[in-house]
C-alpha cells in the first residue's frame, strides 16, 4: 500500500483562486486588504520567510508593507511601531516575524497587536475565541491543516485524532479545531506514556514535535491520515542515510545539496498511512496561504458590514 499524497500545492492554488475572487469583491467596495510585516534585525531565515509572504501578497493583489527595525531596537520603540500599525486603518493584518532578539519580550510584543489585526492568531483574545468556539483569527498552521483535511475529503467527525505536540502555535489550537469538528482528540507530548501505542489509535495523526523522522512507520494505524507539520533540515549524512535509504531520488538530492527537508514522520510511513502530507509540499505551503486568508478575513470583519459578511472567508469562517 502506498499512501495518497495530500498535495499542499494543489490546495494552495485552489484557495488562492477563491481569495482572488473575494479580494475583487472587496475592491468593488473600495477596500484593498493590507498586511504589515515587522522584521527585526537581519536573520537570513526570517528574511526569506518574510520575502515569501510579501510575494504572496503581491501575487494576490493585497497591499503590503515591510518594517525593519534594527536588532538593537528597544522594547519601547518596537511597541511604538506596533501601536502605529494598530492605528493605521490601511493595515488589516500585522505580522510579527519570529524569533525576536533575546532582549525583546516576545509575548509582550505579540499581545500589543490589535486582536482584530492579529493574522497569526497568536493573541490571547483570539486563542480565547477559539477555545469558546467564537469567530476569530486562527493560527495559520493548524488552520491550514484543517483545510487540507476538509478539501481532501478526510472524515473528521467521530474520528480518533492524535496531536503530537502541545505548542501554543500548533498543537493546542490544532486540538481545539479538531475537537470543534467533532473528532475525539488526544494530545501527546514528551511525557506521554507508551507514545507508540497512543499514536496507533489515531485515525488522524497530526505530528508537530519538531523532531526529524521521529514517528516510526509501525506506530501508524494502517490506512490512517497523517498530517506532518515538521520541517526539519537534515545535514548529517548518516541521518540522511537512515531516513532516506529507500528513497534514492531524495538521497541523491541530499548528496548534491548537502541538506534536505524532512518531516516529523519517518518517510517509510508512506507505506503504512492511507493519506499523507509530503515534506516539502504539504503543510508548509498552507501556512502562508492561511496568512493571506486571515488578512482578507480581517479586512472583512474589521469593516463588518452586510456587503462584506455576505461572502464567507475561504478558510477560518467555517
């Protein structure tokens, strides 16, 4: 058996087309949704991430702005940047690119963002809305996982779902979204007793632990749906050989490049699972997609008029 591949690229393109329709509708009403990205310092990985987000805005026709305080920025000055964006009516979404420098209180900065513009879905107000099942902006990665499940016609209601990882960014909101969709949810973590047995009960497994190839193929219930959130860069030849020995094409790419991305689930799981998101090409593509969706949704909700609310957001308004 070989798992059905849940193609993040195909779903992204489908959602982008839907978002463009909604953006055109907003434009008729004189609204152009706008995203402001705050990138502190010159972290190369962060610069790459922000560049891809700005490019997605340009592709969809969203307004975008990039604010680049130096790595030495003071807390007060950074709070002032956020306050200015909160007050700017042309800005519908505010993205604080993480990580921030060590001297910056990350939680305080994130909590300074207006919840109505918190397109990352990290603010306690939006997390609270998710807990209570009220409309709000949902963290992009778990929201993207739900879109993959829904658009791939994976049955969620009544399913046993296991979430590996309990972070505020992925694990906890993922569990809540699955619960609201009427799955029976178990959250597992580093202290879970007999983790393999807990995972084997899953009809739907969401792996978000940040450990390359951690979930072994024999942990997975035959036919289960596996959503692999992990994006781990492998540079060690021995580790690459261990994980990819039966995938000569990927191993050859590793040898040519010196690194390769793998998920939290061992690649051999493709022979056990019924459906599987690839890494790369799966959940990662959906995270930026949901950021765009949240920006459009924020623009609509902030202006809350019947004209806008008549068209539901393509993602988190469900």
